[in-house]
């Protein structure tokens, strides 16, 4: 008998094979997989028997990386619902839009999150949530009959270019994404992961699924804090860390990085934005582990590539700083404007397009936008890349982020990488701003390291030593901090609006 492909299999496997393994750590709370699975059962009973959730209902959660949100990844699906995690950085009006658009039936909200002012029924995490679970029978809920092609999770895009869109991820897609991720990156049940990536962001990069299925350890972190991350790495023996560049930069710059014992770390994965080989080399030198890059998007569940060294070839930080190679189960091509695949020459640029069994089902109630995103059977990412002769992809920019100045294309990623090598620069973002003579020109927004006194002229001269003159920023604005979204990514659309 064929079994449907569903992430619920990972919970079933963990409870049967690793019952006494401590799999979830959240502050002082330490739960075995038996205890974790029982709480998932109780949540499913509560949803179906007390709260009236029907199959297909959207169940929203508004909280950081807590053990309760990890329980929702399985309890909601056990009840036949669709998990809808909300970004805690959204304004109340944005959250109300998502709840309306998704037609959410219930909202679980952490007490440190404000009431968004929506009439949907709410359950407050903490005492109310614990009382709800305590009223349920301590018995196996049982894996329901599942249509593997039915939605299991619903994530909303950031909406930086308009209203957020709901991305439907199916049971089958999420299951295969977990398998593909674990197989490509050699994840094992011995791994201990500190959850720095928000679980409300693109499926938590797959960690709630593959780590559970293998019996690894989830170390929950409600809110990113560099000192706490470093403490948890040492205290819990973390082996793998996933983070966006801003998070990793904060860890590298924190004074505790020099005093904590980080020897348990085996790999740091950086994603969410391109980084240069200098950062990866610094990670490897300071943390004593391998550093790689990853690439993906909400619509792909999310991972598409990993920048691993090829078997049989010498390790290369330069290669690991690229966008990488397609993950197992993923077909990635780079097409020009005529949908012709570009040559692997390291210079011919085109749009990254992908096919995989874990690409989204589509956007909720957005047939036209779904058709455009999946035109010709390929997921159109909007990212511009070149393919190196050895097959590694290298992103040069987002379509909307390319700066066209005096007829020349300028990659903001290239300029950012050059500026980021200056020892006084903590973080940088480059955007295009209008210019009467050139149409638009690059502008750099720069946050300096504490105590630095770098001037705009000095930074421009530094950049001109490394890049063509037309690529150097024509304007530099120093800020205390760049704007970041809930995932830690720099919100360039806000910088464009500032001008």
C-alpha cells in the first residue's frame, strides 16, 4: 500500500524511534519526542473537538520561535488544518489583511504580541494555551487520511512590491523539500540546531521537518539575540546554524564570539542575501567550521541551491560564496529574456528559473499571478544570475534592484560586496536613486562599526579602487542601523522610498 507523502510522517517516525530523545529545548523546558508528540496530539484534539476546526481551515499563529509554534507545525496538520504563521514584524493592518485574505478561522497569539484588532477567535499562548491542551485526552490522535497534494502550510510574501500574496505549500512538496534538504546537506539525527531563522518565514528553511524526522534537537530562540545565540551554541552543543547575513555579522562582531566555546559547530549556512567569500572565510576562521551559502524563496518551500564543494574537488571558499548548485530534486536553469538558456561562461546573465516537486501549488486566489510566476512550467524567481563554467550559479542582482546608470547595468550586489570589505563597515545596502543626468545612480546606505569615523569621500575612493568608476556609489548615507524585516533581511524597498 502506498502511503501519502506528508510531513506528519516525520512526527510518527520521531515518536516511534526516538521516544526518550530530548528533541525540543525552549529556555528551561526540555521535552522528549514522546512529550512533544503528545502535545501535538493534544493540540489536534483541541482544534478538532473543542475549537471546531474543519479540514482545510487556516489556523494562524502569531509568535516567535517558541516550542508552541513548533507544535503547530504538526498539531495543525494532524487536525487537517492549514498552518498560517504570521510575521511578527507586520503592522496590525497588515496582519488583518492576511487574516482576511486567508479566511483564517482562529489565531493563536503570544502574549508579547499585540492584539491586531481582528474579530477572528483568539487563543493566547501561555496559561490559556496550556489549559486548552490540559483539557484534551492524552491519547494518540492518529495520522488522518491526507491528500498529499492538498495545502498544508500557507506563507505570505513580504508584500514589498504590493499586497502580500499567500503561497500554498502542499504536504507532498514539504515532505520532499525536507528529504531533498537533508540528503543534499548531510543532515543527521546527531545535529543540534539553534532556531535563529524565524519559523514564520518560508517553512523555517525546512528545519521543523527534516530535523524532527531524523531525531535531531530543536533549540528554540523566540527572538534573535547574538549573545544568547552564542551562549546556546556553547551550552547546547549546537552543530549547525542557519542565518541571514545580518545575523551572522552580529555574531562575528559580538565580543562573546572570542570567549565562547563554539567547537561543536560543524556548519554555518548563510542565506537570504548574497555574501562575499570574505564573510565565509571569516566565519570559518572565527568559528572553526565550514561556511556555505543557500538560496531559495517562499514559492520553493524554500531551498533551491546549496553552495557545497563538489565531491573529489579541493574545498573552495570562493565557490561556497556563490549561489551554489541545485539541491537534489531541483532543476535550475538561467534563461535570457527569450527563455533561451544562457551559456555557462560566468558572464552571460539571465533569470533563475526552477522546477521541483516542492515548488508551490500557487498563490491563494491569485490565478493570474500564479500563471505568471509559473509560466512555461518554471518558477520565475526574478533573480538575475550567471552560471560559472563549473556549474555554480552566482546571483548578480534582483531584476528590480539592477541600477541602470547612463546605459550601463550596475549590480548592487557587486557594489555591496566591495563596500563590505572595508574594515569600518558593519553593514551596507545599495539601491538606485533618480539622477537628472544619468537616469539613476547607485546610493549606498552604510552602518559603521562602533567607533569608526569613515567619511563618504573615503568610502567612494575605496570602492573606486575595486570597481569601475560608474559602479561606485554617487551618494553615501550613514545610518545607525539599516531597516530589517522579520527574517533579518535588509528591506531595500524602504531605502528606495527614503530616496
